[in-house]
C-alpha cells in the first residue's frame, strides 16, 4: 500500500530541558506560528490561555507538558494516564485521506481502519498468519479454487446488526463496481469473473464468484488457485461495509458518502469510531458488540496526525505519545546509544522509489529514465541521510519476499548514464527541460530529494525543481498523472512478490506512471494462473527484468521500520508488514 512518511524530520521548535531539582519541563524557542488548528489530545483548538501553535507544536501538547511535568516531583502525563486507563496514544504521521476501506490506498489510513473493521480472517499478532475472524472456520476445495467460509453467529456490527454473508456479497460487489473506481479493485480480480465485472465487460454480478449460500455461509470461487489467498483477505479492500449505512449515505458507487463520519459510522471491528476532528485527532473506543470483545483490553486509541517528526518526538519525550510513526533522522543515533529501550528497528516489507511519468517527454524516453536511475548514489543516502539500516534498492521487490529475490538488478556507471543522455539528444544536459520532482510534506522526503537533485545536476547537468504538496493534494496529483517525477513508497499488502509486481500492469489502479507493456502484463497474468511455485517465481523474474529495463520507476532503498515506543506498550510485536492487531495490544505501567 502507498506509504506517506516513513522517514521525516523538521527543525526543532520546542526542546526538552531537565531541571536537577524538579522534573521535566518544556521550553519554547521562537515565536508564535499560526499554521492552522492545533492538534489537541484534550479536544480544544487552542488552549485556555488563548494560544495557537508554537513553532508547529500543538499548544495542547505543550501546555499539557508544562502543567503535568513541571514543578517539584513528577506529575501525571498523558502516557501515565493512558497506562492506568488503557488509552493508547499513537502518532499517525499525517491526516488520513479517508476511512472507507474500499477507497483509500495508504498506510496512514490502514493503521486506523484496522481498529474499525474485520474481514473473514484475522492476523495472528506474532507472525500474522491467518486466523479466524468473522469466519470461525473455512473449507477449501481440492483444486484450491473454492473457499467456503462459515461465519460465526455472534459477529455483530457496532449497531448490533448481525454480520451476514450478504454483507460480504454487497461489499465485494461495491469494491468491483466500475463507477466506484476503487484503486484497489484489482485485489479482487482473482475472483471468478471479478476482473470482467470490474472492467465492465460483464454486467451481471451474479456471475462473479461470490455467493451467499445462506445467512452464515459465504462461498468464494477463484479464477485460479491463489497460494496467499487467506492472507490477501486481511487487506482492507476485502473488509465488509455495513450495507444499510452505505445506502443511506449515498449508495454503493458514491465516493463522497458521509457514512464514515462518527455520528453515522457502523463498523464490525474491535473498536468503533467516536471522534474525528480533522487535522487534530481520531478517537476509537472499544466496541462492546465485537464478537471477541472479552479479549480487548484497550478502552480507547487516540490517533494523532502529527506530520512533523520532531514535533512528534517531543510529544513522545513529554509523555503525550505511546508510539510514534517514525523517528527524526537526527535523533536516531542519540536514542540508539542513550535510550535503546525506547527505539525499535523492525523489518519492514517496503520499497522507497520515484515514479516517472512515462507519458510525458522527456521521461517518455527510457534512455532518459535509465540515465536518471544510474547516477543516484543509494549507498550515500542510506548511510548518511537515513542511518537506520536501510538497504540500497537496485530492484523493486524487497529481497526474500516469501522466498523470492530478484536476480536481475539495474547496474551501470555515470559514464554510461551520460552516454544515454547524449543518445537521447541531451549532451551534458543541454536542451534538457527543467523537470519537477514532487514529494509530499516531510523533511526527510525533502532532504532525499535535494540530495538526488544535486546528483542529477552534477553527473548529468539536469536541472530539477522540487515541488512540495500536502498529502491529500499530492495523492490527487499522482492519481491524475499531473506530475513529472514523484516520490513514492510501497509497503507490501501481503508477503508475496505479487503485491509489488502486479501494480505495474496496464491501467492498474496503483500504476500511475502512464507506462504499459503487453509482455509484462502477460507474465503477471501467467504468474496469477500458475500454482507451481518454481514456475510462478520464474514468471515474476521475467516480469521484473522488463520493469528494470524500462524503469517507469526508480527504486531507491528498502525500508526498515523505526519508531519510538514507551515500555508500557505490550503485544506490539515486530512484524514484516508492521501490522499490530489492536485487539491484543494493551498497556502495563512500568516502574
């Protein structure tokens, strides 16, 4: 899925200082900065003192730190209170684009929706293997193409309605409805006739492999066996929505329905939506109708959209966050050496890359794209900018993705890159138009872009203009192909090379490069129809070789997940997809 801001930092505004005779305090440097509504765990736009935002730091966080952490003797912080009351505070990076599981594509959104919805199967909290969810059990036909799911009788929506097989039929029809234009609709193309219905060549949904045998039995028929199918069902594109609520607020194909607002929301996950204050906070609270509510120990989760890693780190340091979304790059070494118990580096199945608009000159020439790719010094970026163990990426699929590692990598020298640019008609960069490099708001994205901008100028004589957009605007620009080069990242939706390689098929919902290759499409289709793992991986190898030859994308590095976490957080296990089923997470105060 699309990743917004795994690594980021910004100049400091509030710094922590320790007084020997008292506890922690926060000090303010600089003046007031009116940049918009403050992020407030307490719910107010500004503090009762009439303040707004200091240097990008929400006043509610600052005031809370001042009032709870100053004076002689340590006073209660938000984290202390959360530990006592089972309220988890999470930095979510940025404001989510939405909370409709059939319309979003990002990690930011997925982190929140995982608390609000549940699919047919769930994930084991330790290693993410599929475990029963809404379905208490399932049967698989001998040919691996028919799955029969038996729903549990006590599965309920948050309004008390039973979760039925018909709800899944409705949800899958909605996901595949052409006029909804769901970017992730291709995730359901493995269903019999799923692609045909989604592309409009078939109009009768009754012919799609989705049937409610009765109220508690759902039958899914696939075009071909899919070895990772049960894991695929844990992706939010397969989660159900509540049909009466969706119909009440716009209907199946309405992309702007208001059913995800707190006052309208009906979900079936371990938590329900209580508060959504744009750019300030999202609060979910324990759902008493959830079938497994007895195991859920958290009473609430607060997701805070703090898009500055420095501000987020200060909130963590001041006791206002349990878990951050990232770690400021310039603070990694300090935490690693002085506070190793508070920082985590976990494996993460993801690739940071640049999209190239292959439909527009000069990037429609693969010689230009290859020249740009060859002169990027990925080792310098990983070692001197990122500093958390990220690995340079010379292919797109991360190594050892379910046993698959790309055997073909793009390699070459700066001299080769300059020759390619000469062949394309731009010797020494002469005549090469200034191109724009788009990135979403993040200091780390900016620093990486500046480093690559300098490499392209030094080695190729190419001028690049950096363009920054807020997350939602950036997503819209990329979707419309209103860019030339765009920063991007992809986190695996499941542990299989298909999640990285099927996104580049012609007109794929997440392709967004204007690139198309018929042979690539054929190989990905063959991989999807092949049960033999050796042959399947061979098709992927051939497809990725085409991708790396034509380079509509430029891989830069493979991810490592770095976060700050309070010692009180329990059952937040390291997983390759960075999924942490909230039903199993709880807080335990430490002395």
